[in-house]
C-alpha cells in the first residue's frame, strides 16, 4: 500500500494525538510512573508504590485500568495500616471510593465496579453501610447470575448489618437472602475456575443467615410474594429452591409453587420436589416415578445423590426394603460422607426386624446392624449427630437381652452376621 506525504502526516499526527489522549501530555513520564509503581505493587511494597501511582492516577487516568485496580489495593492497605487513626482511615476510604468512581468514568462497567466498591466499603465498620448496600444492590440486581462471589456475600452482609442498625426489617433481609442464594446456587452448579470462591461465599452467607433461618419467617415472606404474583415464574422458582434448601417443605405455598413449576417447566428439580411432596402425602408409588424422572433429567452428580436418596425413601415407604437400601447406597457412591443415607439404611434395617430372623434374638440383632449405620453416619457427617444419637437411644431398647444372647450361644461383643436379605456383619449388643 502506498502512502502520500499528506496521508503519512495525518497518520502520525493522529497516532500522536491518540497516544497523548491515553497517556496525557507527558507520555514518557506516564509510562515510567506506571512501570515503577507496578513493580512495587508486585512486591506488595505499597508504601513506595504510592508516589508514582498518584502521579499516574492524576496525569494519565485513561492509560490503563490497572491504575484503578492497583489503587484499590494500595488504599485498602493504607486503611488497614492506619488502624487507630479514624480520621485518616476515613480520608483514605474517601479516596478509595473516588478511585472506583473514576474507574467507572474512564472504563465503564458500572454495575461490576459498584460491586467491588460496595464490597470494599463493607469491610470497614466506619463506612456508610446504607450507601454500601445501595451500591451492592445496584450491582447484584444488574448482574444477577454474573455477580462476583464477593459482591453476593457482601450484599447479604450489608443487609444483615442494616438489620443490626435497625434500618432493615427481617423480611427485607430474607428477600436479599433469597436473591443471593439463587445466584450462588446457579454459579455452584457450573464448573469454572471461580467455583471455589462461590463455595466460600455460600458458606459465609449461610453462616450469617443462621439467626434468620426459621421456616416460619421464610414461609410468611414467600406466601405474601406468591399471593401478590401467583404466576411469576421467577418467584415460584425461588420459593421452591429456598424452601427446599431450608427443609421448609410442609407449607402450602411450597406445594402450590412446586406443582406449578413442574407443570410449566418440567425439570430435574421440579420432579424431585414433586417426589418429596408425594412422599409426604404417603403416595409412595407416585414419589418413585417423580424421583426416577428427576434422575433421568439430572445434570450433575451432586443432584443425583439427592434424587437417589429420595428414591430410596420412596421404596422404603412402599415396603420394598432391599430396593430402598440399594438406592441409598447409590447416593453414597456419589457422596460417601453424607450422613442421611446411612441413617435411612439404619431405619430400613430396624423396620425389617419383623420379617427377618427365626427367633427373638435374630430379629433383635437387626437393631444392632441399624445402630452400626447410625454410628457410621455420625462419624461421616456431624450434621446428623443429634438425629442419629436419638435413634441409637430409641432402638437400643430393642436389642437382645443377656438371656437371649446366652441361649443362642453369643455374648456381648461377639461378631454376628445378620442373614435374611441384609447379609451384613455386626456385633452383639445387649440392651
């Protein structure tokens, strides 16, 4: 391609103009300061980074987005370093929020950057919590499933702090939780490099949610929302997901929402929820069909574990104990440290005492096999400890007596194989 003298002159002039626009009037000084402060930041030497960073920030604000990313690191460091000097900390925080404002002005992505801004603010007790909450609200409502894990956690944390400050009521906190939980669950269902951050955020959100996690409060909130918008599928999905997650599925609003969701958009989750509802209504054959539908449509192994567990419970309710056990073990193949399937197997064994054994001793030994499963459940999963310990105490009353053991040639602690369809080893326990 041939260039005329005029075209070359215009090209050089335009390039110089663009360079000046990006790097300011003194592009050499700008590039030098950026290079200098970035080396200090890489070494986490934020004190020495401050002076060249400030020159770059003031003189060439459009040079690179890194000026704002690194500036946030520097001023978070300075705030922490100035602990004990509240006035200085507040001044540094003002600068930090201004850095985010200028990042938006020069590089856009307002909703994303507001999430960063609000998340940084919420770390400091002296920050304006209401303002931080507003930034996070705009960010999360705008980005929804695309929100960063830190923004989702910070949004809920800000809501709980507003409750502590009496500027929020409990139902408002619950609404924020419902939204945040929904977006976290979406990201937890996807395989990505950032999944570990969503897992950590989810754990932190659930920890903060404990004081608000009563079924009564959740049901009251969702019932009002459902009555107001009974055909809004986003609300229906959220009702089903949150109430199922919190094991608040006895409510009428849950039944109505789950039924509508399955009719409108059949999915693995909706089939699973209908299986749960059918089981509660003692319609075990319907429950079996729904759980099988859920397994056919399941998109990940974690969900399959729950669906197998549900199917096991449905077969147990129908009296098909051997099939119930096989599906409980299928759920454990996926989640070997999950306590609930072990508890269920223990219940299955205990319920089989009447059908297995040719005498009272052999029948009573099924309760010992059941207790083995409860002990395993506790060892694997501390969340079932209270529940499993109560079952151990309850079923221990049906263990064989010393006399029964003696007349059958056994004493306490001896190994024993339970026959029938169970065929598992246990030890002789005496009530």
